[in-house]
C-alpha cells in the first residue's frame, strides 16, 4: 500500500507540508534604508548576506504545517484585531549561538508583543495538528549569548540593554517572547567592528503570512496573505 491509507487516500505521513511564519514585511523604501545603513557592517563580517528582498521581522514561527491546514490559519489571521505601531531598529547585534548578524530594536513595542500573543492564543485554540514541540528555529535558540555591536554616542555609555532569551516566539511556547530584529547575515563566526547605526523607524501598517521554501541560494519567501492593522 506504500504511503496510502485505507480507501486510497494519502496518509498523514505523505501529506505535503509548508514551512510558515507570520511576519512584518517592510516596504521597498524600508528595505533600501536597512541595506544602506548596514551595508558596511555586513561587508565587514564573514557571513552570508541576506538579500534585501528577504528582510523581515518574524512575529510567530509556525514550523512545518500540513498544506491542507493553511486555509484555517488564514481564517484565523482574519480575526486578528490590532492597531498600527512603529518599530525602531537601532542596534546591530551578533548572536553567536545562531551565527547571525541582525539589526534589532532596543525595545520591542508592546503592540508587537500583543500581536504575537494574539496570534499565538488564537492558533493555540484551534484543533489543527500544528507543531507543538516548542522548539525554536535555529536563529531563535532559547539561550542565545547575544553580543551587541555598540553604537558610539556622545550621550550614552557603551553599556547595552539586556536581550530577551527567546527573541522569536514559536508556536507551542506557553507565552510568546520576542525581540524585534531583521537578520542581515548568516554563518557569522565573529563580531564585526563597531559602526554607527542611525535608528531606523519603521511604521508598521500590516502583517503577513509567509511560506518559506528551501533553495540552493537560501530560503525563498512567498506571501500567502496580508492583513492591515
């Protein structure tokens, strides 16, 4: 019978799956600003630069989801009620445990945390067989040793704000916790020199559901749905 169940229908093991996550998706102008402000620092690192078209802030990582359940996830997203907010990206950090370089926010907006928690709550209430392991993806390890790339300032010391231990929430955790960040490079083995990064203010007006497809040059992203705030 192979992978077929009784009646000739595909078994759960053979059903196609899609690697999904909810995210903030920047405008073309915001992508250009991020790339321009971080270009020198990314070049100074030994990592693989992320294409600007792939810049995003992950809200909630769902993992491998059966294709037959995507419609139900989209229906859940429609039920979300949230207001526009702003994310200020003002810290460049190297996360050794994840081997990434990222542009992060010193303070994650409460509105973003609320959006993540609302998605988490509504999806957790579903009877869908979504991933429940609670195991974060590689760049969201639960015990990251974060190394900040400090920004010189005439009004501040070189000390940096503490970084949450779980910067990207994964479905299955009891309460999502995240630090807003945009991954700039992967495979980073050392911290590049300090460079001044002007704060980038990102007006957020929507959130999206993204399908991540592995490719030879890295993940290829396609947006499955957009919802205004």
